């Protein structure tokens, strides 16, 4: 008998087949694929994309090519997002989860909007943060995140992974509701790469994809045959990355860590 997760993956694959065919017809073999696995340096992921194109939800954005400027899409600083702020307060500065804005906000929603939803209970929220701490300790020990395929062999490509949008300047953004805690862990632990799922791609950003497709173990040989445009960010982008990395790892004055 076919399992429920198998049926779900088949439906995802069928939708992906249509979108991939359209992308390939217009943009050729370099076009992104739905739920495609990419490898990104966490230090270069410094933005958040909370706004999505009208009519799309986060489950249908992977591999879509859009004109960001025409659609009015933009990025905001990653550190301004409450789950990221709260994660830094907890893992970097030693503040208990219960004192972070994210935890407090979730508990307020339990109080006012629970209405019997199982994942919106105090125990469920407490369990969620306990699992985040377990994940942090595991990644700290293993020094790497697994791909979705490694976690679930039946999974369709990298579906369910951290979804990363790419704008025309080659900047990376975590897309709404997609892996904010995982990205923060990767940054704090200074991991060299994190597996991710390609999200929205600006029509002028397709060329940035090719080097991201190479697994970490093949990066050196790939870089030797890749153009400077694809290998490096602009000088201003590198400065922004360095500044962001320093702020992430710098504890607050008087913090426990």
C-alpha cells in the first residue's frame, strides 16, 4: 500500500515537472529546477524575503523565475526578523528561550488564538524550542546539516529544506517561513556550507546558480574553471558579509556567553 508521504511526493513531482519544463523551454539548461538542491555559504545569507508574489505561497515558489523589480519584490535585513533575533539572544547571548520575543509572541498566540489547535499549546511550543536546542547541539557536534534526501530517502529533491531566494545582485535571502533557525545555527557555528532549496530567482540572477549546484567537495575544481563573475561577489557585497558575520558572533555586553 502506498504511504501518504509517497502520494504527497508524487504530487509535488508532477507540479515540478510542468514548471521545470517551462523554465527549460525559456531559459535553457541553466534554469532552476523546482526544489533543486544548492549549497550556500551561510555567511552570504544576510537577507530575508517576507513578501511573495501575489497569488503564490511558500510551497509554490521554489524554482520560479520572476522579475523582482517589476513585481516590487525586495529583501530586508535578516537580523531584523524576530525568530533570528531571538535565536541570537538564546544561543549567542545565553538568554533563556522564555525571555525571547519569539517565545513570548508564540505564548501570546496560545492565550488568544489557540482554539484547540494541537501545535498551538504551551507544551507543543516548549517542545519545539527543546528540539531546536537538540538540533543546535547535534550540528555543533557533526559540523554539517544533512540534505533532505539524507534525512528522508523518499523525499523529492530538496523539498522542505531552507528556501533561498536570489536577486539580480546575487544576494541571498531566506524566504518567508523557511529555515530561519537553521540558517542562524549555521552562521553561529561558522559552517562553510548549508544545503538549501532554490527559491524565487530573479530573471537576471540565473547565472549565479551554476556554482551553487556543485557539492562542497567539488567546489575547488569547479572554481578553477568558473568566471570571476560567478566565483566572487562584488567588493561591497563582501564587506557587507564580513560586517554581518562579526555582528552575529559578537555577544551583547554582559551576556552569559
